[in-house]
C-alpha cells in the first residue's frame, strides 16, 4: 500500500518540485496550502495578493500533477502566535525570528495536524534540509546547498514532529531543483523566489509595525557607550543590534547599535569593537539530544547568515544555558535563535536573551 504524504505547497518552485518528486517516487501525494496572512488586504493594496496568488499557483501545480489539493485558513492562529509575538518583540527592544516560530507552531504544528487528519503518513516541505538518524533519534541535517541550507530555522522540531517529516530537497542544490522543474514542465519553473518575511512583502518592517501598533511610540535618546547623548530616535523598534545605517548622527568613527534599553527607551551606540561579545544566555531551549546537565563543547550559529563557531555550553540552574564562544562574536542579538550543531546535525537551540 502506498504511503500517503501531504506536501505543504506555497506555489513556489521548491514545494512544487517536492510534490512532483514524491509522486515520481511512488507516494500518494496530496497538496495543501496555508492561507495565513492576507498581506495585501491588510495593507489595502488591492485584490492581487501574495496569499491569494500562493493558493492559486499551488492549485494549478496540483492540477498539473493530478493530485488532490486543499487549502486551509490559519489566519487567526498566525496573527495570534506569529504577528503578535513579532510586534511585541520589536517593541520590547529585541529582534524576532518569526520563521523559526512559524515552523514550530504553524507549519509543523497546525499544518501537520491537518495532514494527519487527512490520513497522511508524512508532511513534506521544500526546506533545504535532510533527516538523519543516530542512536534511535532523528536529527535535522544541513542541506548540501550551503547557500540554501535552512536547518537553522527548524531547530525546535521535536522527535514526534520529525518522525512525520519528509524533506526531499536536502540532497539537491537550487540549480538542480530548477532543472527538475524544467524537466517536469512545471509552470513555476522560472518563478522568482521571495526573500522577504512572508507577511512583509516590501521588506519595510517599520511601516508594518507602525500599522499594527501605531507610530510615534517609544521615541527617546541615542546614547554613546560613554554616556554622551548624541541625538534622538523615533522608536526603539526601528533599530537592531549591529545596525550602522540610518542612525542620523555624526561621530569621528562609524557607529553601530550595540544595545537597546526598552525601559529607558534608549538606543545605545558605539564603535565596532563594542559589538564583540564572548558570552550570551539562551533560554527556552529545545534539544534533540538528552537535555545537557554538564558543560559540553559544540558549535553555535547566532543568526541565519552566520557560520557556526566553536563554543562551550554551560547549563544554568534556571533551565537557561550560558554559551561561551572560543572567540568574540559580532552582533549577538536578543530575540534571535542560537542553534547548536554537531558536525552537520542540529542538536538543539534556544532564544538569545
């Protein structure tokens, strides 16, 4: 009997090729698309909307592949669990990572539940990662395409979720995926991929935040590490650690945002060397190994476009972990994910405090 797999279809080339390859491999494939954020309607930009386009494009691919297709509306859940958290983090002086949260709660939470309701054995996505099994446990493994590897965003998936996942693109690079799309004559073969957060189509997160929470809030002082006030800002949510452009202040050397004090509404700036930090604290960790109780060595990635660096992880008494890097790192940012690797495997991760 054929195994049944639901493919999370976004209307893009990656998920479309995922569905096509799995059908070729003999699976019984069902297409499923999330309608989760009608960005164009929210921004009053008319009827031609990314969310509607995704459903339309995915449905056309499903028709071409001759597979059943469904769409589900998770807009209310997405707003509550992703949008609200995104805004709250920025207005608290942190820089959130909505994609990692969405993967845990929406894609491999609600969408996986829906797949199982449809009688599926697996949920498949177009992520550039693979699964590996060691000592009876499943791990996310980096995709072979280093430019596309998305293992960082999937650190929080647990064993139950991983046991129901398929990632057919983990051993392919983007060019090979494009070639498969062309071979299969998929209509999305030449479609551009989006680099933006899915609910901020124009990349202007400040305008998004102000539409959601209002403008003119949390304005205050821009302060040098020496304590000297250098200017005023129009909201701490406009800044993130490591930012250099858009500060609007003059100084003898280039200045960077090195801290945000939400309570005092201050943006703290300093020269580049002040970005260097050797330690950080991480909380709300998820582990694919036994929860560490002793000091151990690993490598750690502190943002998506970052190479893992050697570090020592020390458990703290309150369930948090102190990460001590072998060499100072630039731009450790509260609100971002810290993901721990053993070679090419994700062994856990948490949120930078």
